[in-house]
């Protein structure tokens, strides 16, 4: 997943209307937290990424 506000992330879990995303970098300066819960509508607006055989990512 990719977001202009958050960077790159991976969906870690789905709970009903909530989705947990593990972002590649902490979202707040000075913190180590990378796992955040978002509502499903937020996640549906993110850009899905796919990797090719060489590991390059592009929008899915």
C-alpha cells in the first residue's frame, strides 16, 4: 500500500470495518510506532502496490 501522507505500508489485519496497517516508517517524529488502525474507507483510497520479479514496485 502507498499513501501520500503515510508512505509505504502493509495490511497486517482486518477486523470488520477496521484495518491495521504496518507502515514502513514511524508516522510521528520521535516515536517507534508503525502499526496503526484505520477505517476501511481510508484504506480503500490507498494505492495498492505490486512487485515484479526484480522486486520493483508499481501501482497494481
